[in-house]
C-alpha cells in the first residue's frame, strides 16, 4: 500500500515559472525523499529531508517538511523543459522500505 | 562510475511462461531492493536484500515470485507462471547501507508485458 499522496496529479506550466507540488502522508517518518522519473523508467533521487528539518535547498529545488501536518512540498524555481517529468515523494514508515505516492506529472511548456 | 543496470530493458512473454529479470547494482552497495511500478502509480516495494540474504520479502505478491542474490552482488527476480496482471515495470535499486537515510539508486527498469 502507498502511504504518500502527491497533489496535484498533474501540473502544466510555462518555462521560467515556478512549480509547486505537495505530498501528504499518514504515519510518522524518519526521512522523506523526493524523486524524479522521466518517461516512466528509472527514478533519480532529488533530495532527502530528515524529520527534524523544516526546509532544504538543492539548486533550483526547495523542499519543506511539516511533520505536524504530515506534509511536504517541493518547489522547482525557474522551470526548464528538462524538468518535464513525474515527481514522487517517498516516505519510510518501515525504514528501508520506501513507500511512494502516485506522483505529480509536470509538463513545462516552451 | 556505473549506475544500477537492469536487463532486459523490455520483456514480452506469454501468460503461463517463466521469466527472469536481472539487476546489477552499484559496486560496493550491500543493500539491494526490487520494486514494481504499475502504470500511473508509484513504485511498490517487493523485496530487500542485505548481502546475500533476503532480509524482507514481505512485498512479494505471492509464491510465484522469487528473488535471489547468491554472491551478494547481482540479483535475479524470477516469476513463474506469469499472469497478465504481472505486467509492470520492475525497478531495482541499491544503496551503500540499509536504512532510509541512505539514498537508493534506481536502475532504468525492466518493462514486462504478459500477453
């Protein structure tokens, strides 16, 4: 069963705009991770945020975590065509056994 | 260095046949994972190896599914008597150690189609 749920399911933006997607989860976690997937194949790890962290940055990515609301957000700033992909949050309710949501599909229009 | 590799990239088989899917993890990674991803869904955990042993196979859907990692490196996922519902992308991942604080590196996946 999947514990995380991303919102929205799909997002279409113009190149240069920011994209924000959210993840809600059900049980307590140690860490939350975000992954990107192109063309329905391998996942690329983007960022890991620990349960005692509230915000983390990596390049054009900004992740927030609110453990009281059991939610996280991923912000991609100044989007590019190459950012077109599906984005998944993954939680660790059972440690190594990552639990993924259904993902947010982002389309960046030129 | 080389990432996680999986072969074949695509596999089409008839219902009832046996298939083997191979995963070659990153050298030195002791932990190896198999996930299955159905269309429009996120990956779902199948099995986790620490070294040669299956530390957790709770995600395997039934006894038609089996996985091995005999020398603690390459792993093979085996599916007997395939069914159309087994059609999915099978993803393999490896990590330097066990636990969610270690990044899991994913392979490109094997797309299995059962006709």
